[in-house]
């Protein structure tokens, strides 16, 4: 059973979030209309700082990006995290608050994360003002989640996790209805790395491939054979996936080019396989291209480890879900191959992340990282309540 202070705090959290519901939706729409790419989130950070001004939070702006805010004088410290950046895609919606920045859109829901954490901050400020906060809370508004290795390492280097006992976060999930939040103990996401392979060699006329180093053919071999061979060299339980997002070579039909490039991601469910992948991939590329005489320049960017939810933190976050949503809203979710640099935080301190349902019941299912993404805005206030509740619950445990 929750303690009396925790029960009183629950009522305050609900009261404050309800009071600010329209403001939080307005903030989410403002952020959506003015998206900013990784490491360029200046306006977004200013909006966060302005929204928290006067509420009792001690706000700092780390050099390099992001916003940190602290409240409470003593006791244990719990951190809550949201990410600020948008993606380099066009906003394909027709909403009045669609992106005003061509080629940039909040296609992953970070506007919801940010507004939701602001709401949690406003609620926790009132909890603290009424003497119901049994410790300290830190809000981490992180830059650059969408690039590798990501802004989590930046905030960690700035001391954002110093003294933190638990860290919690939410991520939009358009496959779940609003009012549902998915959670699981253990691995939640996969490791994700970026791979770029540039081939170079003697080009020439397509009528005389024997007088060239047929780079285009070699590139095709890399594209098809690397994923196939890798699946036989790493434990299949690791769920290794190599998927290409960009291929470029040549400019006309009858010329074998001198250079070409293929780029994609390497994802896996297992941290052991993650530690082995780069060396093996470099070795396999050398073997694949050897018969064709071309040279390869391999750029392998280690990105993020898997998000692995800590057992105690998962239980605490699950209790917050039960309090806010009831058991029917607290659902089990599966591990995915999506990458999330929240995993870096969990390499340092216990914590947990859950998946925030954003689909309107009976409405269409959208996909993340697509310009047509729409969210049910009721998810914003639910995020605020769950994050605030998780902080109070962790401090009370």
C-alpha cells in the first residue's frame, strides 16, 4: 500500500496536471511547429526554461545543449528524462501546428516527451511546495537523441547522473492506444550502430567489365552477403539485423563508376553480440570484396547499447502506471530492435523506460520516424502524471 504522503502527492499531481492540461498541449503544439535538429535545440530549450520559470526549479543550461532542472534540498535523488530533438523529414500532416521548418519534423514524438516532462515538473514543484516531496528530483531535457552516439553521453559527462538512484523515461508508441503504457523488465530495445562502406576501384565501360574492378557488382555483393553471412556467424538469439538505408553508385547506365557507398544500421538484441559485431563485420567485408579487387573504407559508429530495465526500477515505474492508469492501462510490451540512447543512463544507474500509447482508440496506426505521424494529445498529460508519480514513488520506497 502506498504511504500517506505518496497518496497525498498523487492527488496533487493529478490536480496540477489537470490545471495545466491546455498549457501542456499548447506547448506540445508549439514545439511541433518549431522542430529543431540534434544539437540545435536552442528554441526548444528556451521554451522549456520559460515553462518552468517561477515554479521553484533550479534550471541550468549545460554547455553544448540541453536543460537540467533540480528541486528539493536533501534526500535521495531521482532523475526523469525527455529528449528534445526532431528528425530531418518533412511533416506530411495538415494539422494547424504542422512543422514550419521545411525538412524537419517531430516524427518520433519528442515534442510529447518534452511537454510531458514539463508537466511532471510543474506537478512536482507543487508537491515540493506542500512539503510532500521526500527527496530530490532532477529533470533532464536531453539534446540529440536521434544521432549516434547521442546526447545522453553529453549529459552524463556534465554530471547529470551524479547521485541519482533511479532514472525514468517514456517513449511514444503509436501501436498502443492512448491510456495504455507498455512496460517490461529486462531488455526493452536493441543495440544500434551506424555502418557506412565506401568502395573504390578502377571503373570503365560496361561493355568491358573484365578490364575494370566492377565496383557496382562488388557493392551489390556487400549489400546482400554481409547480412546473410553475419546471421550465420553470430548467435541467432542475438537477433542481429543489418538493414541498408542508402545506396549510391554511378550516374548513368553504361559506365562502371570509380566509387560507391552503402550505409545502414546494425541492430541486435544482445549486449555480448554488440561487443563482437564491429570486428566481425570488418573482417567479413574484406572477405566479400576480395575477389573483385576493390578497396573498402569502413566507418563503423558504435551507437547505443540496449535499454535494459532494472528490476526494482521497473517495479516502481509499474506502480506509477497502476496508480495513474489502473491495471488495464499497464500492459506488457516486447523488446524491439529500435535504438534508444536512454540505454547509456542505465549503464550507469538503475532505471526503466516504458512505451507511451499515442494511438487514438479506433484510429489509424502510424509509424515512428515517418512524416505522417500523429499522436493523441491526451498522451501528454498522462506522461506528466506517470513521470511525476514514478519520481515520488521511487523517493518514497
